[in-house]
C-alpha cells in the first residue's frame, strides 16, 4: 500500500514537472533533454531537476525583487544619469546610424543602464599589476569599501588584503564583502571571520540547497563610490602567479574611475539588497561626480544577466556584437561551450568573410568544458573561424573586440552556464583607443598559442570523440 502510494506520488510529480517544463517555453533541446531524463531515469532525474533544472521559482523571485530595487534606486540613480545626460548624448551621436548605436540602445532597454563616462580606465592583463593598483586604492579609502568576488581564497594575497582591511575598519571605513558560497566552498573562512568580528559586513551568496546550480560570478570592487574594478580575476594568489596548479595565469581586469563607477555600485547594492534587505541606494554610496576632463572620458555601459531574468541580456548583446561586425571579431574566453544561437552567430559571421578569431585555454582547469569545446571546432573551422589555445599557463580572460571600434571586458565565459545560469556582467567600452589596446593584447597572446587545425582534430581517436560528444550533452542539460 505504501509502495503503491509512493509510486503514484512520484508519477504525479513527474507529470507536474513535465507540464512545468513545457509551460516554461525553454529552449526545445533543453526541454527535451530534461523530459528524457525524467521519463527514463525518474529516480535520478527528479533530484537532478530539483537542484539543477528549475527556472520558474527564479523568474517569480526576480520579478518581485526587481520591482523593489527599482523603487529603491529611484532615490539616487536619476541624479547620476541626469548629471551626464548631455555628455552621453553627444558621445552617442558619433554612432548614429550604426550597429554600435543599436547595441547601446539594446543594453539600455534590457538592463535600464544608459551609458556613463569613465574619467579614467585602465586594462590589466597581469594579476600582479591589478592587485598592486587595488591595494593602493584600498589604502586610500576614506568612507567605504565594497568587495564582491566569486572566489575568495585563503593565501598570501588574502592575508595582505585582510590586514589592510582590518586597518581600514579601525579607521572607521565601512567594509562589505560578498563571496559566492560554492565558488569559495573549499577555502578557509578564518580571515573573513576575523573581518566580520572586527566590524566588516560579510556574507556568502547563494547558500540554499535549491540554489546550488547557480553562481554569483560577479567580480566587483567599489571604493568610496569613485573607483571601481571588474573583470576576470578573483581574490587569490593564483591570479598573480598561477598558484600550485599552473605555471602562469593570464587574465584581464578593468579599473575605472568617475561617474561610471555608479553602475558597479548599483550591481553590488542590488545583490546586497537581495541578500539582506538593506538598501544601499543612498547618496553616500552614489555621489554625483563632475567630469574633470569631459574630452578624455570614455563612454561605458554594463550589461548583466542572471537566471530568471526576462532577457539573457549578456548573451543577446554578444550575439548582436558578433552580428554587427564588418571586418573583425576577437573573442577571448577560457571555455567555449556556446548555445546554439551564439554558435550560429559565429558560423554566419565566419561564412560571410569576417575575420573571426577565438582564443581559449589550452591548459584546462576543468576537463568537461575543455573536452566539450572540441565538438564545436570542426564546424567553426569550416566556417572560417580561427581558434587558438593558450599554452603558457591557464587562460582566464573574458574579452571581446569588434572592428577596432568597441570592446567588452567582464566576467562572462562563452558557455551555456554563463549565458543562462550565472550572475554575469560585462562592461562595453565605446572607445577606439581602448579597443585597439584589447586587440593588441590578443595579438600578443597569440605568441603563446597553438592554432587548432582540421589536421589536429583528425588525429583525435573515436573513443575521445565519443567522450567529447557525451560531455557536450551533459553540459547543455546542466
């Protein structure tokens, strides 16, 4: 009797899940994959779906939280945008009638994020340079320090940062830290506990069991509302020297100063509100900065997305960027497991004669996405896309450059998880000089790369090809 009742309960739950999957109007391949798992492996499939497949609770939550945050942000953001509206309008006018103008509008509509000026912008490709500059800025902090990292390690670098932050707390500087629970799971928290005990506000993000499949992949630093950092580097010594696993670590990170920092603060404040219900949308954290030199400021926008959002905004913007290219596309990402739409965009652009070059790591930290990437290579190579694997160490940079006109640097990998499941962010930079710098970095990195060729792929045996195809299926479902 009990067994029969349990069987009926499982059957009813499977039916309910099937109805929900169909009702969600997800990508058909994802829906069919989950349906097959649930029908043929119900005992395994049900817990897998509960932890890894459900999107509908997040859509409801995002809609509710977004409305609350919109109401809070009205206290400060209009003043920031209004103070620089005329400057932004003049800069945008340079792109009237171009695809770049469409991208600006697209980001603004998806993320309610109009372009803002960065008075200063620096691109770092070495962890030692980035963290040395960050330490200088942290030492100069007078009011508040906001730090958000996917991974917060416990090592030589974090010991130095902890000592510095303890000193700033003693001076009366406010410190808030957010780290991703899963991303930082295997690293000791004793330093973070010391900071909390000294008065810092420290919290782990996405800690519930039903959140285990999602990641807060943001890397954000905001100091006094005036200086900000974002990009690929987490808080750890390995981002400087490669750590114990890698000979070197190659990454890309940004430092910005001036009005655009309000966008980084906005993302930090949004996540803080979601986790604590404490609103940071007050003038203290969103000062209105006048431009010291309007002519030298750089126009930037931040595009961001998360599971449950109405738009997969980062992916949609990347799609448009690739489709807008007339001459060249340069993409850097440690992983390459695109969804069908982005893969099709690359194939279409490659077949049309655009010079597309993709660079990923050749020294993997994770085998599954590395193997899955090989299943995409034959077709993209046939379409004219050139693929390079960085061999000098682990390659973790996330950058995009189009036609020497605009570029983007952020946290987003070219993979299904980043496009659909993670909290991701990318800064689009509308400046030819910065874009040429990003392109020059790509050219320099090519010296440490091996180009993937059809001949190389032909040497892969049938068993390895089957393994690669198998993990590709797995990566799309999860």
